[in-house]
């Protein structure tokens, strides 16, 4: 029995994984748990990366014993990446949208040439 969004690995490069897409969503760290939970519900696994970016949004950090705050030159974000069948991309993106509940996020979609089990 296979899961609805199961990824098939091959022993050597083949044609079966040509219809795969890699989804990577950039979100605030507090939304990672919800995204991972929504992906697990459909049987997907994910990889999480810590990233920093220079954007219009600034992060403020308190320093010392309430003596003041300062702005960082960058923002800290998380990238949650997974691989899905092309047919299921829209459904997975909708799940991610619901998981972050209206907050900002960016989904990058890229083709997967092949998946090889080593």
C-alpha cells in the first residue's frame, strides 16, 4: 500500500521521478511546527534549513536588562523543503497556506530530475 503523496526512489536514474517537484517554503520559525504537522498528515517528510535574509522587515532584539533594543541587519527564517508528485503540488501548497494561517511565506517550486537511493 502506498501513501497518497509517497515519493518513489530508484536504484538508478529513471523516468518515474520526472514528474516530481521540490517545494521549499520560507517562513518565520514559529510556523515550522504547523507546516511539519500538515505535511505528516499526508505522509510527507521534510528537511528544515535555518536561513538569514536581508529584507524590508527588521528584527528587533532586546539587549541586556531592558536597557534597549537594536535592529538586526537581517531576518532569521526557516526553509521547509519536501518533494511531491506534480499532480499533488496544489494540494500541498494549500495545506501549507492553512498551516501558516495568513502569515507571510514564499513557496519555491522546482523540478526534480531524479531521485536515486544511495
